[in-house]
């Protein structure tokens, strides 16, 4: 009974769900494979009708979806509403653009004619995390359903009701049974899915450990995979940055979703000239956050998703301090029901400290002072991860130059605004490979077939 819906605000169990049997799993895969045979033949226009209807249903029931998410993983209600709306927009985006994205591309060989055409691969297995219970699903469902693939999905064990709600959304929108199937399965059963010959590709968003395991299994089966595995994003503040702009973004970048975001600002790298001023204002802003029930609009600091997540963060902070880091703010569990942690700032983190390499998936700031722009870039690049990052300066041209030198999949100049369906999302190094969203996201699981015509004499 590993799928449990527990309210992070008070620790009360809401619902529990048993794993399906292997026989039920086989039935689900058979239904998905059968559905694919007809789904791939549907026109883009017909598939778009279903995706647009799903988007409209999400927009019409924003509060219902958001409330469920807040109850199940603790996201503050305003943030939850924003996620629901963005998820709906992703579905509508691919309904509108998929056909153009996958249109045949004319090539220009020296003789004859040639083109590239796209066709779906088949049943895809998607393993998705809890921190964005709808957005993570929408960003695979939107492009891949419109491409003609069908999905079987293992969502995180702590958000089973959100997983069920998203499956029901697509069924209510008119998707045939088998087009999108939520699987309540164990890790061992996940291996069965990856090994199954009916499954043609694997997409995962999750931890580095999960990525290594699933990517290895997919590789053994010679199946295409994409991996989004988190990050330790740099937030680079140059000496000419506008602090009135920087501080609100610093708070949002670290504390949005209680810091439980792959592309959150995690390592704050600040030029010496402005380090003291930045740190003073940033600390005051974090101290002003008010913990409380995430269902209340007045709450500015919500809980972590699970007690295990809270305990892991506390242990990481303790290890950092034992390793020589200075605890400037927080570092403790908040004395109240639920899984709340104080906003925390660590400074004086040396390369030998585990905090120098680790990802803190919660409200923990790693703060670094540097003397030069080059030193800031070198420190930003001294990371096993490479998902995203940002640079802050009044000189936009300078910001772009710095952005080009940081080794990540995404960089933002004077913002951290990744919430746009048109922008490809993904990273390098231990942050994974492949892209979701934008034109690139729909290309990951389609066959790119070359077709060449012409009359040529056979080689002698």
C-alpha cells in the first residue's frame, strides 16, 4: 500500500491505494497497444478536439484541481491554481501547434527529391514526480498524445488522487481508453513495463537515483529515453544588479513551491561589492515569510511534501554545518503540525563540504561570495548538475555574455520565467538529457523517416 495521500499540513492520511496486480498491468498495456492502432490513424484535428476539451475542462475547474493538489502535496493554493492554468495552456498549445511541428520537411539532395516525415513510436512509459502533479503530466501528455503516441504513466506515490484526476480529465474530454492510463504500480512492476516489447520509449522526471535506474533499464532494452533529474541552479548577482528587482526574484526563485522545484535558484553567487547588501535584504525577506495552512491565501510559507523530504533536508543541513558551513538562518523544523521547515541560509561552504555538491530540494539557500565575474562563472560551472541558472545585471548584453558561458540547459537574464509552453525545458550533465515543451518536446518520441525518390542507375 505504497500509494498514500497524506495532507502535509497536518499529517493526516486522506486515502490509500493498493498496487494493481501483474495481470491488471498486462491488461492495461494490452489496452494501450490496441488504442495506439487507432489513435495513430486519427487526424491532428481530431486529436486536437480532445486536447482542447481537456484544456477547457481544466480551466473550468481550476479550483477543484488546485484544492486537491494543495491537500495532497501542500502547494500553496495560489501556486496550485497557477500550475493548473499552465497545465491547461500546455494541452491547448500542442493542440494548436503539433501538426505544424511535425509537418514533413523538404530536403535538397543533389539529385532526385527527399523529405523527412514524422510518425509516432507507440506506447510510452512516463515516470513522473510529485512536485508539480499536473504540470509534469501535461508536458508529456500534450505533445505525445498529439504526436499520435499513447501513454502509460507511473505517478509519484504521494499524489495518487492528482494522478487519478488527470486520467479522468482526459477520459472526460473524450480520449479513448488506453490513450492515457494511470498505473498504480511498484518499482518492480516498472521494470516489467520497461521490459515489455509493446513499450517503445521511456520518459522520466525525478531524482538522480531514479534516473540512473530507469535509464539503465531502458538502455538494456534499447529504448529511447528522456531524463530530467533536477539541478543546483546558480543565481548570479553582478555588482551592477538592481536590488529592487533582484530580491523579489531571489525569494521567489528559492521559495516557490517551498523550494521543491528542479530549476529553483539554489546556489546564490554574489559579487563581493554587493554581497553584504544582498544578504541583508534577502535574509529579512525570508524571515518575513509566514508559515501556515497552504489552503489559506495569507500563507506565504507552506509545508514540504512529505515527512521523509523534511527529514532528509534537516539531515543535509546538519551535515553541511558539521562540514564547516555557517548556519546564518533557520535550519530547524518549525514547531507546528505538518512538515514545515524554517527558511534556511548556509554560508562559508567549501568544496569539500557535501553541501557544495548536493541538491537541496526545499527552502535551503547556499550562499557564496566571489570577487570577479569570471570567478562567478567558474563556480556556477563547478557543479555536477546543469539544468538552469540566472544572471542579474543592469547591462543586458553583459548578462547574455555571462549566460552563454554557464554550462546549463537553460539560462535566464534578469528573470527566472520558465513558465511558457513554447520554451524547451531540460538540462545537461546530471540534470539529464532530452527536452520537453516547445517544438523540441514533441520531437523526442517520433520516428524521423527519410523518404527519397528519383531514378538513379544502380552502382556498378
